[in-house]
C-alpha cells in the first residue's frame, strides 16, 4: 500500500499495513532491527537512536520495523510493524506454501517490505550486531535484512547502517545476503575496526565506510549513588551460551562446560569474601542464572551463598542500576561490557566474538579477555587479581577513553544530520542531543 507523503501512520502491532491519518510530518524514518525479542542490548541501541532523532528531528514520524511490535510500541510509544507479513488465510495459498516449504510466503514478504517502505524517506539500522549470523540460519535475519534493504531501495528510501557490528558470517548464503543488503546503504559505519576489516576481508567495498563507537554509549548513565563501605562486589554476567552456530550438535556440552567453570569462579569469589551480583543481558539468560545458582546451592557453601545476589533485568538501564553496586565486572555479552565501561568499572570479558576484545583493547583493557569456550579458570582468577590491584588506575583510564568516545559519537551525529537525515546542523541542538556517557 502506498502512503502519501505528509501523512502519519497510527500504531499497528498485528503486522498488517499501517494506514494514513491526517497529522502531517516533514520526514518519515523507519528503524529496522531485531527489537523486542528480549535482548536488552538491541533494544538499548534502538532507544539511543530514538532519543537522538526525537531531539534533532522532533518533526519526524518514526516507524519501528521489528520482531515484536507490541513490546516496542509499549516501551517507546512509537509506531511499529512486524518484519514479516501475517500468514495468508487463503486456502490455495496455504496449500501452495506447504507444498513448497514456505517459499511462497517468503517471496510474498519481499513485496510486503517494498509496499511498507514506500511511505518512508529513510530507513536506519541502529547499531546491534546486525551483520553476523550468531545462532541464525540464512532464512532468518540474513533474509529479513536483505528483503527490507532491497524494499527500501526500490521504494526510493535512503538506507543507513549506523555503528553496526559485522562478523563473523559463517554460512556462505548468509554472507551473500548480508553483503547485498549492506551494499544498498548510502551511509555505513561500524562500531569497531574489527567489523570494518571483516567486511573488507569478505570482499565488500568499505572505502567510504566509517568507524564510530556503539551508539549504546550515548544512553544516559545513571546518577551514581554513594555506597556504604563493605566488601568488594563483583558483577558476573551470565549468558545462556550454546555455541555460535544454530543447532550445534555440541551445544549442550558447550553450555555445561561454560556454566561449570563460571560456577567454580563464583564459588571461589564468595569463599574469598567477595559479594557477587549475577547479571543478564537477554531474557533467555535468566535460565542460565537459575542453573548456576542451583549448582552453587549443591556445593554446600553454607552462609557464603548469601553473598550471591541475582536480580532479573529487562533493559540496559536495569543492568546499569545493578552495576552501580559492583566494583569490577566479568561479562560475556557485549552490551554487559558496554554498561560496565559506561559506569567506569574495570572489566574482564569472556567473549564469544572479537567485538568484546576490540572494545576492551580500545579502553586499554586488552589483557583482560578470554574466549568463552576456552577460558582457563586459573587464568581468570589471575586476571581478576590483577584487575583489583590496578583498579583505580584502570578506572581513570576508562573515564578518559569515554570522553574520546563521546567526541567521536558527536562527529557521527553531525555527519548523520548533514549527509543522511538532511537538516543543517544546529550546534546547540546537537549538543543537547548528546547525552553524557
């Protein structure tokens, strides 16, 4: 359905077409991503872009194209549609779809994306690791991204990838789809040099592409509360990690090994007198927290078990609120690491991709990384001891690097306004749009 320029769309959460109303807007911007699925990092990236656009373009109508429109509409109060059209109720089409294993429905989604994009001036992919295939198949987000980027291009909307993560993309078909999708963008920036280099290594032209920090660094940092004296508190991020590939036959073994070593580490911490806060970054992670606490309870830690605190959190703001009561952090999820750094917390990363290592290296913490599948417990204990010994210097170093990040994000915002969004830069407006890190 074509929506004429100069009209707005009411909020729609059932995946159907949005319809025109009488309210006028100067520009209409779509925000595309895996939002509303329970991943606080993805939703935090969306929030950061919404905050920016609402300040610099209050005249813009925003439309989120996402996995769970109802959740995002409730959280942010913006118009939302599903990434996919609802299944057809036509019996003949349903039979055909079954016969060809869903191919007709997937093809119809191409035309649906084009129809939805015809009312948009600009589509932004705000942050997230959109250009990787972690726990995904070609028919999942690689295909979703391709059809929406092609739909936007065919419909005449500009397309921008802003501070996205890239790689690894291990499946050849996913790699071809994602390259084809990214090629349609008039603006591309990556959240680290690792991502830009990965795209270059797979034959993608990155000559005009830029590198700027993850936009989640522009989210507001909570006002830090004065803490009463007490034992050192350690934030430990727990992830429901089952390996990189979807349906990996070794997934359960990978998960048990990871959880077993993390349980040993937490037990060592509490027996040494430290407080521990278990942290999550995705709705699925809470099951891993329960499994870890069950393992701890079986170890007969006695009263030491009372030193372990586990609070579920839904957003990056919840996560940062919990991290206020920590002194150092050990994390796996990328946005757990970001939140810890935003609060100036010296951090160790048990990472499943190079993005964590690249970020810690930029913060001067390159010696505090291990891979989540191969980390050695004794090395982790030594890294933790070294982190505590140099905690004050590392905190000062992190705060200095955060100032640099803030300046780089301001540069990107200026470029977005001048080259992509299409409004002359008002320095006062831009400063007001830049949240303190």
